[in-house]
């Protein structure tokens, strides 16, 4: 007995196979679709919008500077961005490097690097006492001292420095010390992680003895 073969479309209907539709991607205002990197940045900023200033600080400590710094620049602009968070971003961005470039360019600042734009914004806001929240500690070590001296030197070599050093850039701050612990990495989406969380073994008796000796030495 011959049986009429079903057409592919009829087979699909009988098997309830849904029709494939292309994924709808968010678009820019000009109508072009966002690429994967832009979508990731958008999602990261969306997460930061719901996070606390302490978690903002943790995200900065975790951030991979090889990628786009849009999330950092977003943080730098926020009214509740802690001063310690802003200073951490500022010094990790190596501002003296861009003043050296300007000096080598005859005093002209023509760098359009996103990091440099962010650093200039942070410096302007620090000079205007714009970072009013200060609840997180910030330590000033020898490296920051040296970087600040270099920043002052390079700015002084320019007739019109695009960045004005301020004493607060080298000022230590008292406050709590947010750490990037396992709880943070559990709530911080994995595809945003710039570092890897490593479980270290519990310290042994000798490690504890050295730690105690170190604390006594510091006091």
C-alpha cells in the first residue's frame, strides 16, 4: 500500500516544532545592533546599577584593564562613588604616562584614549571636592608617592597641563576595607570576572607565628 509522504512544512506542524526566528539584539539609537562586547558592557553596568558602593569598589579591584573601561567610567561619574574607589581607578590608570605623551607632543594633549578621558574627569572632580562619599579606606604606599611626584613634575613641564595634581590624590583615607571574598564572586556574574578566586590552604602554626610577629613589628 502506498502512503503519501508528508511535506516538510506539514511534518513540522504535526511535530509541533517551533519556527526558528533570529535573536533580537538590543540596538543603538541609530538602529544598528550591539555587538557581543557592547552587550556585555551594557549588562555589567546594569548589574552595577543595582550594587552597593562597596561592591563597586570590589568590582574595580577585580577589573581587567585590557578590556573597555566603560563600566569604570560609569562608576567614576556616580554621585555615590567613594573617594577611595575613585583614587584606586586613578592610580591604576597611570596618569603620568599621558602627561609624558603630551610633553613629547610639544605640550599638546591629543590622546583620545578612554582611560585618559576618565582620568582627567576624576582629577577634575577631585580638584572640585566632588567625591563626597568617603567610607572606604585607601592606603598610600611608596609607589603612589613616587607616582604623585612624577605627576607633579610632568604637569609642571606643560604650559597648560590637561590634568591638575591635587594633594588629596596622595592622601590616605580611613574606613572599612571591602574584600573580594567568595560571597562577592557568587553575586558578581562570572563573565565579568577579571581575576580568578583561588582557595588557599588554612595557615599553619608557623604561618600564624610569622603573621603575629609582623603585626608586632608594625606596632
